[in-house]
């Protein structure tokens, strides 16, 4: 029996816990209101991850690769410009989709208990002023993500200019911090089934079974928005860059399927590198753009984050003005960079954004119940978008050769 239980994966445990939580909330609505403590403990653990994880990964991502960025020069600049344009479009497509379908309306999450520090009278001036922290410690203690990211970026740029042993010591500390937080995240996620089950029981007992309809609408909204993103953004990019559409989709079909089935961009990376070399992207370009894209060009994840954040606001009955939603998009655009290797990275980013805007973290636990279904689609789009970015950069550099054969691609890779 114990051997059988150990073979059940974390994803399967989450699904089992979600089903049990729904049953408890439906059959025992009064009792279900007392299990919120378990959910709150899980959410507090998630909150404790946010700042150290973002700090460590961003510092390593910027300062640790500064020499590489200088070496590639023009390619790095062009890639970052492309990444920012495409991911911004993804954010706004997600924002539009969730405002049209309104999947969170009717969930009735409890109102946030903490202060809503940046929700009132948002202006351009206040947005800019709030971004610059007067104290990193104060921003970190409040889990105020945007000031933390601003400070961390400046810190990493300054560290990149330091030479010798001081840089090695600080960078080594941040690398160690990142690795520890990866393990810490894994430990917290083992507690996820209990936290999610309790959250589902509380929410169903509080709101009724209608919450399941809302979660279904959320999943369908994400899939619809991702399909629209491919048709309205990626395909036009292929046309503008004169990339053969059918041949490209044939090349990325298997890496995207690997990402979809494993929910892991890392699992698809080796095969994606091979396929894009065979497609005709030179080795020097694909070997830079794909890994860089894993940090800066997460199209599917950024679209999901904008959708999920507004979903929680709708579920909590909080009306966000256009300026507030714009500020949230800016926060997501910055905080979604550099943590692609973190297990459930989108969950951590989402939690940090919700905490910054005074939105209830109970929404994270509810979304996590169907996160696996959404993770499959957004990961496949992440891989597809990064493969396209490498082809676009090769075209921009005048080095894309779509007539390349697998044999000549192998020679190119060896060279």
C-alpha cells in the first residue's frame, strides 16, 4: 500500500485533494469553514519564497551573464527588444480576454485582510514613485515586488561592474541562495495538496459548486487567448520576417508536444535547439536566443499571469481601474523575467503580484487546482515563442537559411 501511495505524483495528489476538497465543502459546508487554517499556512509559506527567490535569480541572471551579453552585443540588444514587444502583447491579450469573459465574477473570495498599499488613486506619478524603494528591507518585508525588482536590477548592474573576488563572493552567495530557494519551493509544493484541498473545501463551502464553473471558464479563456496570441501575434511575425509558416510549425511540433506533456520547458530545450539548427538558424544565434528567451520571452506564462491576476481581483469583487490594471501589467512584465527554472515559477510570480496589490492569496490556491491543465498549454507556447524568436533573430542578422538540410545543420553545429 505504501509503495502504491509513493508512486502517485504530486500532480495526481493535487487533483485528488481538489476533488476531496470539493466534496467536503459541498457535504460539510460549516466544517469546511474551519479548515482555512491549513490553506493559510500554505499561502504564508508561498509568500515567504517570493523576495529571496526573485533577488537571487535576477542577480545571477543579470550579473552572472554580463560577459556573454557584451560578447554578443547587437544580438543581445535586438533579442531583448523583440522579447519585450512580444511579451507585452501577450500580457495585453490576456488582459483583454479576462475582461471579456470575466471568469472570476461570482466566486466570492474573502476580501483581503491586509492594507491595499497601491490600490488607491493610481497615477503615472505615483506609479513611478512607488517603483523606487526608499528601503529595500521595507519593500521586502511587505512583499512589494516592483520596488524589490527595481532595487535588484540596479544591484545586479552594479555587481556586473565589479571585478575580482568581491564579485565572485556576492555572485556565489546569490547562486547559493537561488539553489536553496529552488529546494525550498520544492518542499513547500509537497504541502500543496493539503493547502489546495483546504482552500477548495473552504471556497466551495463558502460560494457553492458554482466556483467549478468559474474555474472551467478560466481554463477555456486561457486556451482561447493562447490560440488568439498565436494567430494574431506569432503568425504575423512569421509573415513579416518571411519565415515559412508550415516548415516552422513542423520543426517546433515535437518540442512543443514535449513541453505540453511534461509541462517543462527544460525538457524540450535540447530537442528545440536541434530542431531550430535543422530549420536553418546558425548555432551562435540559437544557442544564445533560446536560453535567453527562457528568462525573458515567456509568452505563454506572461499571458497566463495577466489573466490569473485579474481573475483573482474579479473573484474578490475588487474593481480595478485601467490605470491600476496597467500598473499590474508593468509589475508582471518585470517580475516574470529570470525565474523560468523555478518549479511553479508562475505561481510564485502571481503570489508576489497579488501581495503587492492587496489581493487575496486564496486565489492562488484555487487556481492551482487547475494549474496543471493551464501549465501544459502555456509551456508549449513558451517553447514555440522562443523557437520563433531564434528564427526572427537569424533573419534580422541576415543569417537564416531555411533550405538547410539536417546534414549541413550538423556541420554548422559542429563549426
